C-alpha cells in the first residue's frame, strides 16, 4: 500500500478528489446501513438532506487526498494552497501564556488541519488513536509525524506530554467528536441528543487554563485548495476547583455544532456519533 500511496501522491489534487468523489458514491450505494446512519444524523441536526448531500462525495474526497497529505516531502510546506482566517484569535490565546487547545470535528480536511497549524504555531502535539490494521497504523505514524508536529497515542503518557506542552505555552490538537472508550467521556447534548463525548479537551483546559480554539479546514471545490479557519475561543470554561465538566463539554459540542452547520456538505454524517462507548481492552 505504501508504494500505491507514493504513486498517487504525485497526481493532481483535482484528479484525486474526482476519484474520491466516485468512491464516496460507491460506498453510499453499497451500504444501506451507511445511508440510514447518514440520514438519521442529518435529521437529528435539523437539516434537510439536500444541505448534507454533498458530504457523500466529500467523504470519498477525504480518502482521495490522503496520498498527497501523507506522502508530502518533509521539507515541503503544506500552506501553498491554504487560505487562513482567524489568526488574531490564536494570537490572543497564546498571549495569555497558558497554551492553546486546537480542536475540531471530522469535517473537511481534518488531516491537513494539524499539519497546517504546526507550520503556523508549532511545535504542536496532536493526539490520535492508532488504526487497528497494522499496515495502516504504520503508515499513519510515518505520515503524521512531521517537523513541529508530534503525534501521541491516547494513553497516559500521551496525556502527560500534552500537559507538558500546554505548560510551555505551546499547542495541542485533537478531534473531539469521536466517541471515546468507556470511562473517558460523559453524555452531553449534541444537536439536541445525548452523545458520549470525550472529556480530555475540557479537562486539559480546566486544569491548565489553556484556551480552547475551534478549527475548521474546509475543502475548496475543483482541487483549488483549502480554507483553514480559526474560530473564536470557547467562552465560559473557567478554571476552578469544582469545575462543571458537563457544562465545559457541552460548550465544546456547541462549538463543533457551529462548524458543522457552517459546512454541512463536508461533515462525516455516516459516523455513529450516538453509539454507546466500547470498553477499553486492557
């Protein structure tokens, strides 16, 4: 698979996106379960299906662009075709001296987001959960570990490193709309329905005083690049001895909802967001 990724990485982004769009529609047509999950999540968000329909192709475009994002030479910048907005929010957050927690949903090019942020505000520590397939886990590790970007597993050692990173007034990055294992989240409203949501981002912010900055990375049409937007910091998450974890997580979910509603055609609606958490294997 590595040789195939290397080959495809030289193809134009527009071509990869076109192939990916076809893949997205093939998956849609082949899986009734996927279609049902997709439609149910869209309806739960209060959106008409037509608003989210482009996400069928966009899910495939995400897969199609991976070779270019993962196989990009280490010395080559990823910002050449990325338009950035909201850097004033990041500047204000770093000025407080307590670190920054960049977070976002599985929307748009969420693989490119950390790479771009690392070039803008590195060093950055990003947390991830390794793929179950060994070959894919090796490929992910190779592709994601870049200059100014350190990827760590969702483990105790990884969380300790994130605390150390924030203490140095640096940044961490994570996706907060993924269902965590049992014991690592709480049930919090997401589009009006309880969803098991990770507490890591909220806990880091409450313990360190770091700013919580939502980030989106929208995929532009016809392979023209990407639009990275840094949103205003989440308000109302205060450091105190008896912090309201549910309130903090709910505010993070609300920020995720705002991003999704701003680009419903790029969210991964097929994800089982409201499923029960799995038990962590010891």
